[in-house]
C-alpha cells in the first residue's frame, strides 16, 4: 500500500490498554448509547432552518467520537469504545444513515440566513462585526464548513475501514461500506426479495444515481469527493455502469484532467496521495472500451487551462492521452514514483485499442514518451556496463531491479504503440500517429536489435517501411533520412505539424503536412493489419490492496483535520 501523506506528529504518552474490568464494560455501554443516539439522530432527524445547526453539531460529535483513532496507531489493540460502537452499528441503521448522508451531499442544503429572526440576527451581526474585522487580520479566511461537507466527511470516516486490531474476526464487515456499495435507484437496489425491499425503503424513494453522478462531477476538484468517487466506482456497480454509459464523459473526465494537469505545475504544492487517487480513477475508467471510444468522439474546441501549448479541436480521449504522458514525464524527472509510472502506462495501454483520430499533439507525445524511456534505459544499461562490481552492489540506481523496471516501462510504451497500430479502427483513422512515427523514425533504430524489444520495434519498422516507401524516390524511408524535416526542437516550440505547403513533387526534399497525410491515406488502402506480428492486448485492471485502510484511514483523517472546522491538539496526535 502507498505511504500516507504527511509526517507523524510529536505525541504525548501513547494510549495504554487497560485490563478488563467493570469500568471498561460500563464505558463501552455508555459509549454505545451515546453513539447510537447520534447515529439515529443523523439518520432520521428532519432537516429545516431550525434543525440545521442541530445536524451540524450531531455530525461534529460523531466526528469527535471517531477521532479516538487519531490517538493510537491503526494496528494498536487499545480500547476505542466510541469507534467500536460506531462501526458496530446494525445494518438497517447503517443503510439509513448512508442514504441520508448521500442525500445531504447531493442536495447541498444552504445554511439558514437568519435562524434567530431578523431583528435579533441584525443586532447580533452588528455586535459581532468588530470582532470579525479584528480576527481577519490574524487568521486566513477559509470558506465556512457546510452541512454537505460535514456529511461527506462522516460518510468517508464510517465507510473506509474496520481497524483489524478492534475487529479481528475476518467474517465481520463494514456495514456502512456495504450500504454505500448498494445505493442506487429505487427500482434497482442490491439483492432481491424481502431484504432488498427493506433496503429500498430505508434508502428512500427519491434517491437518484444520475443526481449523485452530477453532484460528484460538480464538486470533483475537492479531495473528499475524489475519495467518494473512488469508493463508488470500485464498489457500486450501478454508479459505475451509469458513469460508463453516459454520452458526456467530459463531465467526469475534464475536472479530473484539469486537476491532474494543474498539480504538475511548479507553483502547485503536490500531494502525492491526491495524484494516486486521480490515477486510480482514470485507470478504472480506462478499463471500459466503450467509455474510451465515447471520449474520443467528444470534441473540445479549445482547452484554456492546459498551459503547455495551445490545443484546438482535440477530443477528450486525446486530451487524456496528453495529460497521462505529461504526468509520466513529470514523474520521471521529479517524483520517480513507480506507482505513478505504472498507473499512467497501464491506463494508456487500456486506451490504445480505442485510439481514433488521435490529435497530432497526442500522437507526437506518445512517440516522445517512447524516446524518453528508451534514452533512459540505454543510459542505465551503459552505466551498468562500465560500473565496477562494488558500484553495482552499492548503487540502488544501478541495481537489477532498477534496470528491470526501466525495461518494463519501455516495453509498456512500445506495446501502446503496437496495439494502436494494430487496432480495429485501423491506421486510416490514426494517420497522425503514423505521421509522428515517420517524423521521429530514427529514435526507434538504436534498440531495433535488442533482445527485449526487437519484436515490438520490428512492427513499428514494418509500418515505417510501408508508409514511408513513397515519400522518397530513393527507396523505403526506413533506410534513408526522414523527409519530414521539421525544427529539431519542434516538440517544444513549434506547432506539431507545419502548415505551409511545399512543392507537390517534394523536389526540395521537404514534404508538406497535407501531402504526407494524403500519402498516408492512400497507402493505408493497401495496408493489412495482419502484416504485424501479433501482440497480446495488454489489459490492466485495478485491484485494491488487501489492507486498504493503511492508505485510506490516514488520508481521510488528514482531509478531515484540515477541512472540518474542528481542532485537535497536534502534540497528542499519533496517527497522522
């Protein structure tokens, strides 16, 4: 499992387990009564302007009860009576509370304007105004915590784990997480028979998966919403099917891609846990070919938030390719995180069979990614060849594991290109990918005979031989210099493809883009996909770790600590 964000704070004396006795039993009984009363009030109390504050305090009290976990390690077998009482709630109460918290999250009930009345409210505002002005000079202004925010925080805290030390029985399950996985439209709740009918009744008749999806999309930049989206996509089949079947994948993908691209800027404070969540969600979405195909069919006239270059008339699918490649390159230069690298390349590999009319910049990005990984592998291999045995033994960068990882990532990048070239859509609809390969064909030559990559690179050269044969009067392009003579630094500073037409005969040695694309279209009529050696379709699926609480529990508590409006003594926190 990935490491939790943040570092452990200095703590006071750790919580010590007490011997069994009557006082502990009494404490557990009292805790159970208090927590059950809070859970019941949160699940069933009517919400209006008068009871809004009551709901806020009930959910705050539940958060405090669950925060006992902050003062001991997750694996410590210390008594946490309030946590045990909350997570041990019966299934009917768990189902009712999960449905209520989700409804509050979806509805976003506004804070009452003046619950004490106009006159008293006005007088109170006048008296409170000087203190607010003074306080504004000493603390940063943060948006107030709304009921929807606190509802989501409590929902995540209740659903994310069963501490193994408190619940050693493997047959036990988290009833709140089970209820979240079963929420859905009234006519399609989990299961069948009497139990399903009871579940639908507790869930309520007004619940809508479509509204839940829309609420998630509207609030997606928030980290807590990312975690909820992950839990639903991973465990709730109805929400997953709804998200994958929609005709507007941009509603879900664009907030994710904008957030991921924005986190790669030097000015952004990078939170690795957030990057993990974004990439896991993108990987799960990439597993469905229909969703990826729909994403390639949705066109964007421009992408104003993408700062690397101007992008016009690009599909959502091509934009996803661009952002994933950019994330991979950023990871290679800054993070060097194997988890980030694997997930980016796995998502690209899942998407490759569905590439259709890929944007020129996306096509060039894929070839550039191969070039970067190939250079990295060759450099590492050369360093190992000239290193002494002592250096090989002492240097982690020169270890067998490091070389093996570099080779695996390079092969994954080659598999992406191979699968795209052999895809059912055909090279007729991916002419810009062929163009990018012809333009940068020399980057494939150094590893053409390498024992680890020769089969995949040979397929690339078969494409180069077929489509480059007519571009030069002197023979196949694979044996000559590339006729597509662009600026050496064109990847960074010039448009992806030149637009000035040259002589139709190409007598000056430089072909225009239009002529090359027309040639590719003509050559594609005689191209046969079976000309390539078969490459198994590299499908990747997301599998949750066996102990997900090791990542999610500290991650969610870090979000709650920062955004709940509640304060804990940082010197006593053990868990974060």
